[in-house]
């Protein structure tokens, strides 16, 4: 195997890479990409997104299957027709860019009449100001002006800062791939949606039309219209409208979002914090101990501790 800079870092692993990078000095210098300015990336007013109306979802898992097929991902042990998997809360991983979870009603009061569980499809939120992209020291993750946050495996050195920085704990790593592992996450079917009429596979297949694809601004208008025209059906909150500076994927629900697997996040994007890595580690060659302090701060700020296996805090 030819050991280039990228594969060297990947084989060394994140900790080893950080230490080796400091020790090796200029021989392995990685040029940091330009850090985001304080205003974040510029998003086109025509940027696209998806609106997920969780009240329509029946948990059929067709979206999971369509995503698996389109991206040639490994087949799961359990068939996509197996509904028992919904009884356990799952998260996207390196072989499942999207998963559907089932949440039983927990609330009382005005919502007690709702007996059916809520099904929620999760995937990368394609944040407007993505922490994963800001944390990435080599620019392997980028926010496209039209919405998707995409990954370039050719640039990735396997440091996995993106995994720590993401407030939704989305990026997954191919630990099983010893020689050339990649970070994996929902691509927003980038190659398809840039074509005229192209749709994300999940949106295309959904038999209940849970997922509406379109301009983010139109989706927000649609979401507000739905809430206004069906009073009492939805909680007064469009998840992703403001969270972490806004996301391309938006959600409507009949239950408070914190009861159906969504983390409670502020309106400010965490990237401002993750920029410390780029400025500190590779520009000034901070000691590993400083790096760990920065990573610890990011993990605390994004609620990484305590939600390892859940979207919820
Ligand atoms: S295909 Fe549609 S209805 Fe079925 S689980 Fe996915 S989002 Fe829900
Ligand atoms: S959800 Fe996570 S992986 Fe997706 S764009 Fe946002 S920060 Fe990046
Ligand atoms: S947008 Fe594409 S990659 Fe993302 S969950 Fe849907 S089908 Fe999978």
C-alpha cells in the first residue's frame, strides 16, 4: 500500500495523527482551509431543503431501503420489512445514512387523545452553518450554496473532528475498513438533486409523501401554512428553522420535539467554537493537551457527553 499523507493519518487514527502531526512538524504540515468568517457561509436564496411532516409517517422504512439501494450501502442483517427494529432507538451509521425511529406518546394534557406513536426519519440536517465543515481542518466537508453539506473522501485525513463537532451526532466512520476508511453520512443525494427534477431517493419513494423537497424558503412557507390551516395538529415549532443557525432539513410534529428524539439546541451555530481547532492546531501547532481541551469544550458545547446513543440530551 502506498502511504500517502491521507492514508498515513487514517491508519494512525485520530489521536496518533494529532500527536504525530505535532511531532513531525513541517514534514506532515497540513494546510488548513480558510476558516469561516463570523457570518458563516453564504447560502443562496434558492437553496433547497426537505420538510418532513412526522404526522404523516407510518414507519414503513421504505426511505431507509431506497437510500441503501441508491448509495450501494451494505445490506442490513434484518430485512427492511422487519418492523421490530423500530422498537429500539437507532441512529444513522456508516451503512445507514437514514433511519426511522418510533416514539410512543409521553405527554399528558391536551395531547392525551393521541394514541399512535410518532415515527421520525433522521439523517444529516445539512446545517446552514455546519459545525462538521468548520471543524474539518482540510476542507473535506463543505456547504454547497444550494443547500447540501457534502464530503470529499479524497481530502479527508480521518481525524474525525467532524464527528465530535456535529450537534446531531451524524457523521459515522468506517472503522471496519482498516486501510482506507471514510466518513459516511447522508449526501442529500447531491448528484441527483442538481439535475432537473431530481429528487432524494427517500423523498421519491415515500408512499405517504412525508418528505417534501423544494426551496427552503418555500418549505418554511408551506410549514407555516400547514400549522395555520390545521390548528391543534402541530406543535408551534418548525424544527430546523432556527436551530444551530437553521438547517436545510425541517420538521413538523404533533409532539414536542424533545420527546421525539430531537436535541434541544440554541439558535447559534457551534462553528464559531470549532474554528479554534483550525486556528490553534495547525496554524500555531498547539500542544496535544491544548487540542484535547478544545475538543473537550466542543463535546461539552454540543452535548456529546450523555447522548452517545441517542439524539436526545
Ligand atoms: S418511507 Fe415515508 S412513511 Fe415510510 S418510514 Fe420513510 S418517511 Fe415514513
Ligand atoms: S447535521 Fe452534523 S453532519 Fe450534518 S451538516 Fe449539520 S453538523 Fe454537519
Ligand atoms: S437525501 Fe439521499 S442520502 Fe440523504 S437520506 Fe435521503 S436518500 Fe439517503
